[in-house]
């Protein structure tokens, strides 16, 4: 049986290794001069390749309920066995898996060595242009037409196009599938607030709550970065998938930032601080509590002069100040595009494939894996977690067995 895997990224390589056996001829067609370009960038060059807390709640998908059928303890064990089998030695930090070498290149090398050693053929500099099916597949490429009994589309998404995943895969599946509009995810959000130049460069621990209209949709905590066009950092990346889809649907999207997430009752805390430090003017009063750039913005916004004292503010000024410290409203007006986005939301909907095997429900013997599918996860190794899982499920089905 001839199997063509389109794309030599994380999912294509993993699927090839698991699909290869003595009776299968497995060929990866990769348009770049080498495989796994994106993998090398992951986790800031360290590759956070899995998360111990492999749970459906860390994912977004229009048909998310289907993910529950495959994100299971049993499949988690199978993914970890695969990663161990290819020789990856994990370093697990707060549940995040990295290679012990701390180098993404070792993940790529482990995949490549395993693929080559089991006889997978890797053809680089071959761009797939079209897929036709007439009793078998005809895969039209920059290097002529390849015939195949089964085809796996592992072309990634549109995110970070300079790595090769530039949306080609969407054109390849179009004859067979509908697409959920691919949008950037894990990317900064933009705002039109007037303070951008003043707050640029501030990093601080905050709780970020995503609202659409008055509905709270998601909350994330961690280091938020205030930038010259909006807000960034892992908590914001994690909100971006939902925020961008809602924004695209012309909804009113905002992020509320709590700059004092470590304080339960800000009013009592500030009153006590003021009693303890009555000699501090309001500017110094906020020193060491929050970044001075931010306190200056909040004081200016509330028309409070820097030399006034917290204790002498009117109750309504105090309330308004506390509101800005704990519920600072950031209207979301845009987002960083695919060139910056780490992943993509949208793609082929999960209800158009057999979720247990990744085989297309529209075209027999066509498989779709990895980021081509409408699944995106939050930061923490979840995206690669799904990549390995989808690759393994497809490979098992190709080899003719699955649970
Ligand atoms: C900067 C950055 C950091 C990230 N960090 C993490 C992290 O730490 N942890 C995590 O879990 N996830 C991370 N991700 C996300 C993760 O890298 C992706 O989810 C994952 O690589 C997707 O795998 P894939 O195989 O579906 O696609 P890709 O890895 O994008 O591979 C697709 C391959 O297909 C090839 N291709 C495309 N079109 C064609 C064609 N027409 N013909 C032939 N070949 C083609 C491409 O060249 C590419 O090599 C990060 C992403 C980025 C951009």
C-alpha cells in the first residue's frame, strides 16, 4: 500500500513513523528544503511538546464535544509511549514537557531519526499543488504526479507562514471539505486606548477576563505585557482564540485586567496601607505595588494629582481608582495577524472526519491531522499534544487497527 503524507512538520513526521510497517510504503512530501521548520521555533526554541494535564478543557473547537472521545487517559498514555519510543527524554516543569536538552532541535531530530530508520521516504522541495481521486489518489506536485492508496494532509495551518504552513492545505482539502474560517490564535490583541505610548513595555502579573458584551467567556492569569498597540503575554494569547472569533463576528469584545490579582479585597488593603504609610503621597503610595508607568496612567485618568494623599481622596475617587486597579477595561479593536500568531483557530471541522481515526467522512482513505483541523489549544504544549494524538490515531487506522 502506498501512503503519501503531505507536509513534513510535527504531525506529518509522527504519522509517518507510526504508519510505516513492512507492507506500507510511506512517503512524506515537504515543500521546504527541510522538515520541521516550525517545530524549531516552538517553546522559544525549547519546544514545550506536551502537557501532563492533557484535558479537553484546554482546547477550542466548534465541535469540541467530539474531542472528549479522544482526549482520554488511554490516548495520553499512547502519546507518551510514542514520544518515549522515539527517544525523547522529558524534563517536566509544572506539567509542561520539554526535551531534557532544552532544545527544540532534539525533538525534530528524534522524529527524523525515527522516520528514516523505519524506512519512511522523505522528499523535500516538493510542493503539493492538488489532490485528485479516481479509484486512487493522484497527488499533483512541483515534482510530477505521485499515486497513492491513502493520503494524509498534514500541511499545518496559516499561522507563521514563513515556516511553510501558509494555508496551502486549505486549498488541497477544498474539493472535499468545508472550512471553518481560519483565524489567528495565540497572538496579541490590539486596543485603541489613548495610553499605549505611555504603558508600552510594562509587564505585570494580572488576571485577564474576556467579555463579549456583558458575558464573561474566559479568564486567564499570569504575566501580561502592555504594548504600543495593545496587550500581550501568555494570558492574552490564551484569550485570543475566542476574542478574535467574536471580534470577527462583529461583537463587542473587551478584556478586563485586574492589576492586583494577589489581593482579595483591594479597598481594605489600600486603606490599611494608607494607615500604615500616611506620609506617602499617592505617587509613592503605589510604588512597589504596580509599575509606575501604570499608576501614573491610572492617576491621570482619574484626574488625581501626584502630590495628593490616598487618605484624603473622596470615596468616589477611591472607588474609581480601585475600579481601574482591579477592573481596567481594554476594548479590543484588532489583533496581530497570521505572521505573528502561533496557531490558527478554524480549519476542517471535526464533524467532517471520523474523530477516532482522523479519516475524512467525505473522501475515503483521505486523512486530515494536526493544525489543519479546527482544534486549537492554549499555551502549554497542548497544540503539539493534539498534533501527536491526531497523527497516531490516523496512523493506526492506516495500518488497519484501531480501538
Ligand atoms: C513561534 C511558535 C511557537 C510555538 N510553540 C509551541 C509550543 O511550545 N508547544 C506547542 O504545543 N505548540 C507550539 N506551537 C504550535 C505548534 O508548532 C503547531 O501547532 C504544530 O507545529 C502544528 O503541526 P502541523 O504538523 O500540523 O503543522 P506544521 O508544523 O506547520 O507542519 C506543516 C508542514 O507542511 C508543509 N507544507 C505546507 N503546505 C505544503 C504543500 N503544499 N506541500 C508540501 N508541504 C507543505 C510545511 O512546509 C510544514 O513543514 C508554536 C508555534 C509557533 C509558530
